[in-house]
C-alpha cells in the first residue's frame, strides 16, 4: 500500500513514549538533548524501530509538541516529516487529545501509543467500528520492542 490514506494510523505521543520523562536517570541507549530550553533524553534506536512502520502505517504526531515534533524530534530520530494533530486548546492553553484525535481519525483503523490514555479514550476505542489498538507506555521507560511488536501484530490482523 503506497497510499498513506489507505493505511491504518499510528498515533505517536512524545512525552512518556519517546522521552522517558519519569525515568530517575538516563536510560541506556538514550542521549541527552536540549529542546525548547529543556533537557530531554531521546533514543536513536527509536527511529530505527519506527521508520519501518511507515510501510504499514501512516505515522502521525499526536502530542502537545505538535509541529515542534517534526522540527526538533524527527531529525534526531531520523524520521520523515509526519502529519501533526493540532489540538484545540482552552484559554489557559490546556487541551484534551481525545476530541480532536477522534475527528482526525474518523473511521480509519489506528494504533495509538501514549502514556496517559484515559478511561474516556478506552471507551471511545471500544466503541469504534474500525480496528483500534491502544498501547500504554510507561513514562519511565517509553517505547519498547514489545510495544513495537504489538503494533506490528496489529498491522498483520
């Protein structure tokens, strides 16, 4: 499938998935970077795990980093520029991912990896007609080979 619109979506969060912000110390294989005046850890091997998934999914940033994920994270991981879900924010700048994400996804199959999946997200996923996989990332560990294997298995269904 070369048409990205015919592929299932892979919705990627950054904090807690690609950046293990809850880790007490820098995990093995991660490098320290200064992004947006903040020290973060990123693992180059995450890019090696995610790039092949572009053949199976349309990867999409589903993160508060929004377009900064393409500008700052993607080059470090060697990822191509990805579509970005722009979340609606209230007057104080807060946002809820689910309403915007649900509109973006429409009726497409999807896998969503995040460290803060809510009960509302689980109910939404359970009620969808389209195949949907929610994957919880541990914010102290982030993306793992086991999560990637689950994503691949989902694409093989």
